[in-house]
C-alpha cells in the first residue's frame, strides 16, 4: 500500500526539522506516511502547493514566509485561523477541498505549561512583534488566564490593531516598546533572531523573575536570549518545544492520533543543537 504523503512548505526550508519530527511520530504511532520539505518559490507558493495536493498530497505544514498565503489557498478554515490571519497546517478533505488550521498557539502553550512548567495563570506576558507569529498565539495565551498580554512593536499602530482584534478574548493591550512593563514571561515573536538581530528591549522589561522565550530555535542561544540572560532573566528557552508540540497537533488533525512529544523532543535536541536558526 502506498504511504500517505505530507510535506512542509517554506522558503528556505531545507534546514527544517519537521521531516524528522513527523518520521518519529509515524514510527511511534504506526501510521504509514511520508513527509518531505518542499521549498516553494517566493512568488509561487500557491502553485507549488496546488501541484502537491493534485498529485495526492494529504496534508501540509506551512512555515515562513507563506502562512498568510495559506489561508487564500484553503476552501475553509477554522475560527482560530480566521482571527489570526495565518495558517500553518492544511488538510485535504475526502472531496479534495482544503481546510486550513493554525496549531502554533496551542503548540506554544503546551510547551510552556507542559514541557517547561511555566504557569501562565495570572502572569504578565509581554510579546515583542505584531506579525503573523504573534497573531497565531495570542488567543491560546489569553485562554490560559494570563493577567494581561502586552504587545510591543516598532509600529505602534500595528500593535494596537492586533490588540484590538483579540480584545474580546481577554486583557490584551498595546504599548510603545519604550514603555513596556516588567514581564513575567517575555516572548520574542519577531523574526529578528533568524538574522542574528536583536529586537528592541525596553528598560526594565527583563528582571530577576523574567522567563524569556524565543519562538525561534537554534544551535546556540539567540541574540535575544543572550541579551535577556545578560539583563538577569531567571530562565530562557528557545522554540524547539513549540515546534514539536505544534507538529503533534497537526499530526492529530491529519491522522486522528496525537503522538507523545517528550521522547521526540529528547531525541531532537542534539540535532537542533547543530541546526540553523528557524
């Protein structure tokens, strides 16, 4: 029997750990599938993805820079995708139609609460960035019962618009970067770490009890995490756990079974320690 075919689309994408993650998930659950990395041209993600599904592809993950375009490719999407304006998972239905999902937010929340034992209830979360990465995780963080979620971005108007979009889900607000409050949990949702750059940090936002989290994963601590350590942060973590957890949610959407993530994360960490930032 021919194995079902899955893929991750991005640009670039050759460095992605997703094929390894899903191979481990498949071996663990006994599911018969293949999973590959496909680098789509920046100007033809839609055509590349349509060709994949026309050839029998069952599902796909979508990473930078195509998460926004993935919505337009889909025939339907869940509510979280509509609010976030970005999708990272596509599923081909029995009738050939495509449904879009966003598993980033639940992946981040599970990594924080389950893997890193970071309690979110009643904590002050400061998020740097107001793009698709930030939009995809706000709702699950608010659902976790944070005291408030404060968005800081170089464009105050963009941060304010994002906060307004999620105002009905909990205490979320936008503030100028220079005025951000001390953070219990400081999340870097910008792409700065991909280029080794450092997002602007407000004086006092990092303190002795801050947990700093970068949604990027890399071999060495990112410039953001290094700077937070220098400023006295209590803990730092990269986004490898989020990657594994969001992948498990996608696997559940496709296959109807959620794999155990702890053994996969344990196997991946040495491999991630030799990877490029992603």
